[in-house]
C-alpha cells in the first residue's frame, strides 16, 4: 500500500516541476515582450502575440 502512495507523490512532484518550468518560461517570454523595442525590430520572436 505504501508503494502506491509513494508513486502518487512522485507523479505529483513531476507534474508540479513541469508546470513550474512552463510558468517560468512563459514569464520570461512575457517579460521580454513587455520590454521589447517599440520600433518593431524584435517582432520576429513575438509573431503569435501581434
């Protein structure tokens, strides 16, 4: 019975790890988007937002 609980903890930990990784990636992208130059020289990175 303890092995099931252990596996559940491992799966939840991995899920949290993956979610936090994608959150950090999204935060960095949005931070770059907010601070981009206004002349449009960096727009290649942000085609999906425009």
